[in-house]
C-alpha cells in the first residue's frame, strides 16, 4: 500500500491508468493460466512428485499460450482501449505470467503443508525489494516503467524464493498425468471466473469505456477500500466467526454463531466503513494529493458497499458450511450477472455513473443473499434485523453528526486534520448512541475485541 501511494502521487493519472489497464489484462490471462490447479493441489486427497510436476507443466503450457495470444492481440487492444503505449507494456509484462506459472503449484503445495511462515517471508521480501526499486525508478523519472519493473521483479523473486523451499523433486512428465486434478480445477476455475467478473470486471469496463485516467482514479479509490476490507474482515472474522463447519450438525448452535457473527460485524466492522465513507474526500486528498482529489465520491460509494459486503459475507460462509455451496455459487452468478448488466448500461459514461451502477447492482442482490440463506437454514430475518438495529441507528446518527459538522467552518484547512476531526467526532457519536440504545451488547462486543 505504501509503495502504491508513493508511486500514485508521483506518476500522472494517465500513466498509472495505463499500467492498471495492462495489469487488468494480465489478471485475466493469469486466471486462464492458473486454471484452478493450485487450489486443486491444496484439496487433492493424495499427491506425488509426478502429479505435482505435471500440474506445473500444464500451468506453464497455458501461460505460454495466453502470453503468445496477448503479444498477438496487443496492437488491437491498444487501439480498442485507446491506451497509447499499452502494446509496449504488455510485451514486457507478459513475463509476469510466465514467472508466476512456475510458482502456482509449488506455492499451493507449500500452503497444503502449512508452511505459511516461509510464504509470508517470501511475500515480504518480494514486496520490499520490488517496492523499493519501483519507488526509486518513479522518483527518478522512469514513469510507468517503474511499475512494470516492480511487477517483474516481484514475480521473479516470488518464483526464486518459492523454489528455494524445495517443495518437491521436479520430473519431466506427460502433462496429462495431471488429469486427476482437472475435474476439481475446472470447478474452481469457473468459480474464480465468476468472482473476477463480479469484482474486477469493472476495471475492464472503465478502461474500455472511460480511458486510463478514469481507471487510475478508480484504482486509487479502490485501494484503501480493499486494504481496509482485508484488515477489518480479518479482525471481525477472528473475533466473531466460529468454525461454522464444526457446528454444521448442531443447527441451533450454528444459528447462534451466525447471529453473533453478524451482530459483531455490524457493531465493529460496518461503522468503520461508514465513517470512511463520510471522510472519503479527505482520505483521498491525504493519500494521493491532487491526483486523488476527484476520487472522494468513488471511495464513498465503495465504503458504503464494503459495509454491506461485510454483513453479506456470512451468508455464503453459512451455506458452504452446511453443504449448500451450490446455493452460494448461484448467488455469485446472479451477482456477476447484475454487475455485468450495470456495467453494460453505464458503459462509456462518467466514472461516477459506472461506480454508482456497480454499487447499486450489488446492493440489489443483498436481499436475495439473505433470503436464500434464511430459507435454507430457516432463520428469522426479523430477529436478525432486531440484533442489528441498535448499531445501524447509531451509524445513521454518526453520519448525521458528520454531515452537520461539515456545515460548520472547521478551523482546519489541512485535509488530514479536517478528516481526523470529522472521523473522531463520528466515532464518538457512534459509541455514545450505541451505548445508550444497547449498553449490555455494546460492552460485551467491545470486551471481546479487547481480549483478542
């Protein structure tokens, strides 16, 4: 995140957007090259060196095919997306696909063996070294090529370090020896493809319809949202999310865990995103300076979306835990379809309209998510709303307080001080109102957080 902030402040939005366009295209190619084999390795009941080697060879072959295809259609993509310089960037960045193709299976195998410490060390080294190179090149005038160099170096270091762990003895075998993994990998690939359309399809739509500069603004606005989503979900899931799978046979215990999880998330996670939405203009100004000034309203939409997504997450988890993953996948397909329709309707319009359509489409799917989970598990949505109500009311009052403060001439001109003042005031109002409405539950949830 730090590397991205520095580079985003230095590079013109057009260059940042140009690389973001290339990165989105590469992400599609990598989805095909990986083809779900990594996750299939993690889930496979039995593995040997020949099967692992065959799976990696399949990844490498697919990577070579998609890399060649990108090189062939590079000129057409540059013209179609009206992104001058895209062909040159893609001709170099395709190396990332090839480097990563040698890493998918060994990385998955290390995950299977619970060697997370080495994987974390590998990621840290690659991020720090490549980030340092990227920042240095950006500050010395290399422009968009600083991001290209960072991506290449990160992929290369990840490749070297994952094989440094010597996951298995490599054999030259027939790729079809990986056939036992294909059925599982095919299902995983389909699921990942749906997720990509739902979560990153908007990047392709913005690049094609609004251009690299608009995509740069989207990427800047979505980065703090994505990082915060990772952090907040990790905290709330660790505190509030028991192992639903272990409780699957005890329906009453499972529903109690679900209710507690939702309530804790609404009390702790959603207000963070709601407050971020209220101070989004200041956050974008502080992080990205003039380059991010126009992205405040986009971050506001994404933050409100994040507040909803935290609650909706548990429905899929609950369905998967009781063996109804097909229903969860159905919701994902409907979500991807709704987003695709929204992107088609807003194609070529302003970034605000595209982001608004993207957000509305996901909000419209929320009732379906809760309805399917409620019908499958026979839980009470009315009871769920009753549990959430005190905190939703407190969030609404906090928003009103921040909006009222904005009408007052605050003595701070600096975006950081203004944002800090508004955020702190909103946080205090939220806690006070939550305690006034439901002191016992609020105290219990905060105590659990502190103990962790």
